[in-house]
C-alpha cells in the first residue's frame, strides 16, 4: 500500500502547509512508513543487526491509525 502512495508523497503532491487534519494524518503516516522502509534498506545494506524504531507504530495516535506492529523492529 505504501509503495503505491509514495509517489504522490515523494513528487510533492502533498501541500507544504496543510489545514486539513485528515490530509496531515495521511502525509504523516506515509512519511513515517517510507522512513522505516528506507532505513531498513540502508541498514541491511551495511549488514546492521539490531533494532530499529518503527515510528509509524510509535506515533499511531498522531496519524489516527491503529497499527498492530511492534514499536521496535529487529533486522
């Protein structure tokens, strides 16, 4: 799901200043999920072994989503 929505996020379809809470929540969620995906890819490429913070799960109250994932992901 995030891979389909990332294009609008990365190419600037989200406005810089958002007054709508739903649009802000969606942008925050996509940003946090993209951050986790990129962090894991980079850290795996350098053979990192340990835990990474899953901010989309940690800040689920800010994005108004129920995310049933661990807050710390072991890679």
